[in-house]
C-alpha cells in the first residue's frame, strides 16, 4: 500500500517540476497584458487627480463668491442710506478675477425708507452668485 500512495505523489512532483523548468521567461502576451493593466491604472489615477483639482476650484469659487457677497451686503448696510434707485460702492479689495456689482431698488408700493439690495458676484465674466437683502433707513 505504501508504494501505491507514494508513486502518484512522486509522479505529480515530477510533472510539476517539469512544468516549472520548461518556462524560460515571460512571454510577449504576458508583457502586453501587464502593460495594459498598468496603463489602465495610470489613466484612472490621473483622471481622479483631474477631477479632484476641478472640484477644489469649483468649491473655491463658490465659497469665495458667498463670502464676498455677504461681506458686500454688510458693507452696504454700514454705509449711509441713499435713496433708490442707486448702487453702493463695492468692496475695495477683491481676489483676482472677481467682480462685484450692487444695485439698490425701491420697493413698489412701500415707503422710501426701505430698499432691496442686489449683490452679484462674478469671476472672469461668469456670474457665480446673486444675493438679495433689504436696507432700511434708520
């Protein structure tokens, strides 16, 4: 019985050894598959970097626009009241590429002591945000 068990194991070991010793190197197909996989990984990585950079830029624009608009509204409220229609002075220090426009308009059917203030923030000619609020003559 011992011979029957050990003979198949010996023959399997010889077959396995012959399979591994017959290979001399890496074939062209294996190299091409490896290069394709590496290429796919590099493209996916670069794509995610681009998407991340684009997202950071969009968030920067939105956050900056909102901060500028809110600061402009507070600045307008701190200035003395000017009868509408008019526009108030914009903030003096703006990040490069950003512009602020303001417009004060009278509210129809109301007294002259309240006006609607519209602040629009743009970057490179593209409107990013428009905020509206009210200013009261106190």
